[in-house]
């Protein structure tokens, strides 16, 4: 469940699951697909057999009309490797959520990955022969984007698995039903309904027989993930803590599966910013796996990666960097020098170097990222293009504006080709290209780029974006330099209004807009207003300068 961290306009844009300073909880699925007969044991008293009345079975399901994908979804589906109708259904779910426009594509990438995994599970051999029909029907419904239909068919699979009642196969039946219940929870999460998914995962936990504690531990983890996504942190903590206790009791204090449970609980605490609680869990998990597998085994990656993320979030590069280099060495030995498994770590390392002001160290890391992504994904893939944006940002910081311009120009063309000309990421990258040209005093070329960016980024009901505020501020500054003072003032005011909402707490873009407005007032000989704007900007700059150093 590794993700890709992109550095765009001084912030990180997530396309995937892993974000430095906020890692998505790992999901153990190793035992879900297999339900070979487990040692017999009593069925938990609190588990009811799932039944469906004859009358309910006689009611035909409603006819489903597959969503008609538009051209954008057809292109997106080709990039994400899922059916176009499935892409349309996922996009509709994303659009129903209060997500910033520039976060939607990343969420789509995550959902597409889960869609592919779910489709592969449904296409595989079902846990029991009697479940083959519902599994096949669920797979067909999923391919049409019919999440509700797929969910209903899996409910039929649960009924078929459990209607046999007691007997020598009871444990295996309930284990198979639990596996189908997990897939039902997966579908709810695909539809961005995590609270309902959590309920399904909890039912799966309760279906698991006592003779399969390891599977119960896996499903407790899934319940925890969905509960966390739903904002039910108490249930999430309960689930992850129970998973630790189940593993420890069933498998002992040094078992590698206990390390996984400790790591998951630590990730939960890390997401809440509880570093003191998370760090010892990661360290214990790492120690267990080092003892079990040795110092260079790939199973050391999750806790080691999380320790690197924790120290990165603290701004302690000197502690994070050794873990990242060790991680890269382990993954290169296991998968090859330019394996995709190394890319998220390279992302983290590049970001840490940039935040620490170590641009010369970051450049070869970004160059390597760009080369690998272009080779594996294609020169115009969105992830490749966003890596070019990150490289352009770095080159700007190194005062290599011409090289930065080439990176931004290539990125704009790639994003327009892969995502379409009205995608928010195109707008973000146009702002970066225009800002670079303003730095070179090429304002005539920058103005149409900024206007194009605003046409993409400004939407009537969308949230305020920092890139929108930056574009307005740059346009205002161009008008000020051209002595179009009457045009510059309203643009500065719009920029400041947007950035006051988009940058919380106030950041460098708002400070730059205030400074530009102050200079406009000075040009107009309104010294009092100029001093007031300068004082506001100075307060922000002083706060930024006193922020903890990332070393």
C-alpha cells in the first residue's frame, strides 16, 4: 500500500497511500483468500447464522443501468487500469466527498488500486464451491461499476456459506463467510462509506472461529482501518489494540505477526500525532523482525519506514536519513535497483533533503525518480509529470531558472495529454511555470499562463486554493511593474482574501502578496497603508523563521 509523494508548489500532493508524516495503515490480507479447513472449535456464542427468507430471495433485484463514462473518465480509466464504467462510479463517489479539487486525483488512484485488488480477488477461486456463482456475479457487477449489486451478490455468498449450520465443516463455512464479509466491507470503502465498511469488517471478526486467531487479527486490523477513516477513533484504537492482544496470546511475544500488529497500532498513533506512543511500538516491531529474519530482510520495511516517517515529521532528518538509506538498500537487494518499491522512499528522501535546504543532495534523487517513472509508466504519465514539477521547483531554488522552465513546460504538456487541459494539476503547474518566468522578468509571457491557470483553478463552489491566490498575486505584481496601478490593487486584494483562507496558518504566499500590496501602496505614496501591509507580512515571516529547523 505504498504511495507516491509529490512535491508541488512547496507542498506535498499525494497520489497513493503513504504520506510522510501521515502514513496510511497497513492492511494484512495474506489469509483472506484461503479458507482451508481449520482445526475444529466451537463457534462463538454471539455469532448468528446469516439467513435470507424465501420471500426475500424471490424478489428480483432492481435493474442496474451502468454509468455512462465521459471522455475524461475513459482517459482516466486507461491510466488507472480499470474499466471505464468502474472509473465513472468511483469518480462519482469522489465528487460526493468534500475533497479539495487538487486531492481528487490522488484519491482516485487509491480507489483504483483497491478496485483492481477487489476485482482480482473476485476473479480467483472462491473460498467454497457453493460461493462460485455469487462471486462471479459480484465480479460482473463490479466491472459495470455496480457497487451495490456486487455487495448484494456477496451477501448471497455469505448466506450460502453459513446456511449449513453446525457440523464438521462449521468452522470452514464461517471462515469462508467472514472472507466474503470482508469483501463487502471493501466495497463500502470503495464507495467512500467507511462507517458501513467498518460494520461489515466487525461482522467478519465475529464470524471467525476461535480456532483461527491469526485471521481474526487480520480482520481486526481492517475494522480498525475503516473505523479510523470514519472518524471513530475509539473503535479504531480498540480494534488495533485487540489485534495486538490476539496475536500475543495466540502466537507469543516474539512472533513476526505480532510485529505487524504492533506496527499497525503505531501507525494509528502516528496518524493522530502521538509520536511518544508510536515510537516504541515501531521499535519493538522492528526488533522482533530483525531477530526473526535478520538485518536485511524485506519484512523489516514497514516498521523501519514508519520510523523514518515519524522522524521526518519531527523534522529530524539526521534520524530519518539512515533508515531511508537502509530501506533503499534492502529493497534494491530484494527487487532491483530501480524497482517500483523504492520510489516512495526516494520521494521521502527528496522531500526531506529539500526541506532541510540540501538541494544538491535532492537533485540526483529526483533525477533517479524521473528516469525510473518515465521508463516504467511512460514519459507523459501523471506521476512522471509531477516528478518533473518537483524537479523544477528544486531547480528554481538552486537559481537554475532555464532548467526549471524546461521541466515545467514538459510537465504541463504531459498533464494536458494524460489528464486533460482543465485538470486542476494543469492549473497548478501553469502557476509554477509563470512564477518562474516572472522571476526572469518575462512578464509578457507569464500573463497568459496565469490567466489560463485561473480559468482552470477558479470554480464557483470550489474551496480556496493556494495556487489560485499565488496566480492572482503574480498577476497583480505584473500590473504593478507595468504601472497599471488601478488594475493591480483589486488583484492584490483578491489574492490576499484567497490566501487568508487557503494558507492556515498564514504562510509565505500570503506574506509575498502582502509585501507586493505594500509596494503598490508605496508607489501610490500611501505610506500608512504600506507600513500596515509590511507589518502583517513581517509578522508572518518572523513566525516562519522561528519554526523548528529541519536538520
